[in-house]
């Protein structure tokens, strides 16, 4: 079950990074 939590956190970080990149672009 820890893998699921890790993937959820990773996807959240990835989506926030994409949002920040689109904001700066």
C-alpha cells in the first residue's frame, strides 16, 4: 500500500511542477 501513496505524491508533485512551468511560460 505504500507504493500507492508514493505514486499519489509523485503525481501531485509532477502536476504542480507542470502548473508552475506553464505559469512561468
